[in-house]
C-alpha cells in the first residue's frame, strides 16, 4: 500500500470519527434537554405538593 493510499484511508477514518462524534454529541444534548424538562416538572410538582400540605 502506498503512502498516498494510507493517508487517504486515515483521512476517511478521521472523517468518520468526527461525524460520529458530532452525531453522539447531538444525541447527548437532546437527552440532556429532555432530562432538564423532566427535572423542572418534578421540581414544580414538589413545590405544588408542599403548598397543598
């Protein structure tokens, strides 16, 4: 395998890794936003329960 082919193969692998990192970061951000929403809802329900007592 020539150096040119090796460099192209490494470039393709790096691009795949970067694309997958961006994808997983996006998924993690979505999960974090969802968790923040549920956390806020839980907090508000605790406040409401305290008011009722």
